C-alpha cells in the first residue's frame, strides 16, 4: 500500500496561525520533509519547531541556490528542474514503501510555494493531499493594520521581478497591490511606484508575522535591497464607503 503525501501550508510565520488540520498533520507525521537554503535551518522547519511527533524522521532538501542566480539565467530553470525532479523521486520512493510524508511549506502551497513543483510531479503518481495555509501577504497586511480592499476594488499581486516599465504600468492601473519577490528588486520597485504615483500609499513589510518583523512607509526606505521575506503593500479602499 502506498503512503500519503500531505503538502502542509504552515501560514505566514507565527506558529499560532497554522490551521488546526496543519497542526494535527505536522504533529503526527512519521516523516517530515522541507526545503531550506544550505546552511540555514529553513523557515518552514523553524515554524514547526517543537511541534513534530516524537521520533519523527526529518528529510531536508537543500536548494542548489536561492537568489544567487537570476530567474532569467538559463541555469536557473535547468538546475532547479533537476533539483525538483530529484526531490520528487526521493519522496516517491518513500511513499511507495508505504510511508506517510508531510511536506512543509510556509504560507500557502499553491501561492508561490516551492511545494507546488513537487505536487506537479507527484499528483498523478501518488496519493497527495494539499492543506491550505494563511498566505504571507494576508499575514503582512493584518500585522500592518491595513485593510486592503472593499466593494469592487481589484487586488493585483505581482512579482518585483517584472520589467520596470511593466511593473509601473500595472501599478498605475490597479486599485490595490501586493508586490512579492522584493529582494534585489527593491530599488526598481521604488522607481515603478514613483512613476505610478503610489510611493506615499505604499508600505514595506519585512518578516511579517515572524520574529524580527519590520513595517514602515515605503517612502522612508533608504536601503536598495531587501531580505527574502519581504513585500510591498499598496492598499486600496480609495472610493467612498
């Protein structure tokens, strides 16, 4: 009999924001897998510290790189593809042996989550369940105390990796926005916000709902790059209410 793969959304960082189901699966899984940057504990693993079942085996997948190679570099897709294939095959071997596995994913697995790439490779080859989680952006706007949309506002979620002109155009034509993948794109995002006339509305959130949280107006930012767990919020709700 094949084992079950549970892809577990852990929420934005605060362990108390895990769903009851996620907490139950994490606390009973005999084998827990997670992604991490080489040499780091890994954010997903940090969230569940002290919550794993006694004696649970841990299976760590170290990324070949994170931000060191740009997404547009041909090596990125090639090497990450090889990495995800290897991870999927390793999990499939364990599942075929009848073992149940919990694959951890911060935020929600289907929202910019690395776990979705293993889901793509395994959904037709094994029993897979996906447990949704509170998204990082929702954790961030709640911690910032910023209601984002109301009425018929349209929320746009865009990666900071977009071309600068495209980013500015999309920002200028939305009611509210969340900009993900800030990192080395911070300065470009700042220029795009300025072109769209949104600098004064924008907020920068770093490590929202995690230890070391930092929230401030984007206009006061002096740095030119940001850490991995950061995003920019442009709240809507500009119409009468």
